C-alpha cells in the first residue's frame, strides 16, 4: 500500500513561483465563455495541487458571479487506499464550503493500458454526472507541464499538426453513454494550460491549503512520468515546458484555420446518410489541396469508424496516397471502416465486424449503439422477451427476407427499401430484435407485422460524441 504524500503549507517551505491571482484566473476563463448568469461549474478534482488550486480559484470566480462549484472526485479503485483519499478531499473542501461528490469506477479493470482506460472512465463518469444535474461546464486542472508532456507524447507517436495542438482550452462533449441518453452538451474547459504547476502550488501555500501528491505520478512505468523527468534534462537545450506549450498553441491556431476550410470541403464533396455512411465525390476530392483532402478523409473515417479521432497518421497517409493515385479497383479497410469504390465515387461505411456492440432496451428508454446511433423504443412498445439492438449482419438480411415472406409482408416494397441502402452498408445497420427475431429495422422502414411501438435509430457521428474530431482551441 502506497499512501499519497500530504503537503501541508504550515510545515513545508514556500514553492518557487508567484501565486496565480484571482484576476489572472478571470482572464484565463474569459476566452472560454460565454457563461450563463449564476453559472454552475463542475470540477474534476483528485486532491493534487493542480486540481485543488483550480477548485479554490474557480469557487471564488463563480461566487463573484452568484454561481457555484461542485467538485467531483473519481475513485478509480485501482489502489486500496483510493477511497480514503477521496474522502480526504471531501473533508478539505467542506471546510471551505465547497460541495463535493465521489464517483466510483466499478467493474473489472484492464491489465494493460490502465491509464488510458482510467482517463476514459473518468470522463464518462464526469459527463454522466453533469448530464444528470444539467451542468454545462466541466473544469479540468491540466496545466503548462501537462500540455508540454502531451505535445511530446504526440511527437513520439508521429502525430501531424492536429496532434501537436495537444489539448484545447475548450472541448465540446455530448453527454451520451450506455445508459439513458440525453441531448445535453458539456463544455470541457482547461483554463490552466498556460500556468506552470509551481504557481498553482504557490497559490495553495498562500491560501493555507494542503494537497496530496499521488505516488503513481512518480511511477517510471508510465510514459508521462518519464517525459516529465526528460523535460528537466532538456530544458538547458531550449526544450522548456513554456516553449513546448507555445508550439502547441500555434499548432492549435493553424488547426482552427484548416478546420474552417475542411468544413467547406466536406460540404461540397461528402454526402452523409442517415444510415451511417458517407458518399465521397472522388474526382472533386482529388482536386482539393493535399492537406485538405487528407483532413477530409480523416474526418469521415473518424465519424463512420465511431472514433473521436482518426486512425494513426501513417496508416491514413498510406490510404490517402493510394486513393489520390488512381481510382481504386477494390475495397480497403481502415479504422473500423470500409472504403468501397461505388458509382464513380467512394462509399465509406462501417466495417460490419467492428459494429459488434449489442445493447438491451426497455420501452421508453434510449441508448447509444456502436457510438454512432442513438437508438430508442417508445413508451408502450411491446416485445417478446428483451429487446436488443445490434448489427444486422449478412445472416440477418437473409433472416429478414424469410421473415417478410413468412408474415406476408410486401416483398416488393421490402426489396425496394433494401435497394435504397448500398449493399456494403446493410450488414452494419442497427436492427431491433426480440425472441421472435427481427423486430424493426428503422432505416428500411420495417416493423414486424403485429409489433407495436416506436423504434428509432438516429445517426450521431463520433465527432459529436467525443468532442469533435479536432476540437476548438482558444
């Protein structure tokens, strides 16, 4: 058992650096606006110096605007003492009159990729809480050194310009999950990206507020830990956190400009379909500048492939070069997508094997399926046993044809509906099933004879789920 080290300002020396003032914090928050009157801010807090300082600064900022802050601590249950640590954070905040809640990450934990899984679980729990309580803004304590470390990680991964923009000031996150689905949007705000950690510690020292140092932050097994140490060694050669952060900011500004042009190009050359696929005008796409055509391809692959970001840049570039060189003679796959030559253009649809998710729905509920479709069963719907949503599959197409014939459905109308959806797309369509087989297939306007209820499946591109393919940067 490794307990966190508590830093008590009463017994420790003052950190180097000038404390971050309330006026400076207000200036950092201004570009993230606008905010509603009497804003209610949620704030992710671990008990470390960065998030603890953010909490005190944000609470004072909100109070001046007749608003309030709710601090949220995730108990990841990765260490036996994590529950006690979360309660300690609550005690510190209660002494300052700040509302605090602990959110539990339950279930089995992965044996590899623990940090990435923990980050995903953390955002999911925080977003779900904000959705339930109608909170529009979630603050995170990432600071200057975190931004520099992210840039180095992206460099090591071979990222392009978008990756080098690192973390944005503001990122939109739709509140969607495996539970009930709402239509709320959450703004994830990182106001401290230009602030050195030493200034945040100095702020806590001046406020007489203790904080905890997580022992896992010193674990050399984690890439970020090694990069933090490397920054100190590289500083004499000019690789300082400040310079790296400025590089990320400039890359972010370039990203904004490219995104505007990319949006116009998408509107001209790509046609999205409610069944979850895109048709790309290959000839028009070829005429775009290289940076724009590559970006358009990445954007579509991310949305159809149910990802917040596109595939790795090296893989995208191989596909992009192949498609730019000549019109393809056969289909390709990348990032959970199929890229199929179709009627002189390109059909980009979901790879059926990747759409393996199955969810169970009760009448009157909605859920996210395959991170692409908001699926729902209306109130009053009746199923024989549980109602599930999964991919149609090739077997499902054959079963649907048999079922239509057995129930006396209009075969001609059914065939016409199938013909409206390109063959490569059909196996990945969302289908509602119960114990008697296919119950409903919304994109073919099919509901089994005798079935009651409303069945819907609305395409929600992945970029809208996870905060955009590239995300805004201020």
